[in-house]
């Protein structure tokens, strides 16, 4: 499983997609306050598995994954 850390999301992925720089803490809050409750999971591994199950992994370009 490819793992993307908060710092990488904040500094690389979001910047590439939106041209915006975000702090690691901002990304952590999005995970805990929004994504975990929305998908009814409690950690990133479970979130990743749920997103793959729902087919969201097809929406992320391969060149953005480590």
C-alpha cells in the first residue's frame, strides 16, 4: 500500500493540484474532522481501504502517488 503522509499531502499534492500551500496540521484536521466521520472509519489505513472499496483510488493520477 502506498502511504502519503500529511506533510506530503500538504506540500506536494495540494500544491500541485491547487497551487496552494497548506500546513501539515491543516491536513491532519481534515482527516480527523471530516474524512474519518464521513466514511465511518477511525484511522488512515481504514480510510484508504474504504476509498479503494468505493473506487476513489481511480480518481488519483498515478504520478501523484509515491
